[in-house]
């Protein structure tokens, strides 16, 4: 769906028309949403973050970005993936993302299991409604990072 133009046929029911001239129901328009999640330091195998789908509907996760602003002193890495709870290690989105260097790591471009994929999460409190990050390999006591999650409610 491209650019939409609002058409006021009467004051009570505006409709939208796309570049091809097709009408779109405003209820069908979905907005890209973003969540910022803080990284929490810890020992190897500790959960660094757990983000639960806040929506009452399922979502499509279209992008996950790890922004490391202060690097780890040890060779710590991070797994990021979908999960059914806040504590399970998963690498379905990124596997062993390095934390030892300042970097921006985008799941759309990084060579990993989930490179370029879109992930569906269940509604809040559904079966698979979390994205978790687990520290792997070494402790991460000095890392400062944020995780950005882009999604569309379906």
C-alpha cells in the first residue's frame, strides 16, 4: 500500500484512495510501531531483556536492531529470538551477536538464522508472545545497549 489520499464524500464517512484509484477502508490501515527495550547486563546465560507483545492482537515483527553504545570488555554475545516466556533462550532472530564492539546490528542484514525474516508473535499472554535476549559465551558487565523492535499489529 502506498500513499493514501483522504476523500471526504460526506462529513461522516471519510474514505481513502491509493495511487491506483482503489478505495481503502480506514479500519484496514495498519501503522508501523516501534518499541525501545533497554539491555540489562549480567552473567553468561542471563536474560538481558524480555519484551512482551503489548497488543491484544497478533503482530508481525518486521525488524530488530541491536544498538551497542558501550562495548563489553569480554567476548560476550547475545542471542535474540521469539519465545513463549520471559526467560527462555532463543536465537531465531539473531544468534551470537557480538557485544565486544560498539555497533548497530540489524537482523535484516546480519548473517544469522533470522536474516531478513518476518516473525509472527501471538497476542499479549498468547503462547509465543515474547522476544528475549540472552547473554552467551561470557559475562557482560559493561555493555550499554538498546534493542529496537518494529512491528505491525494484525
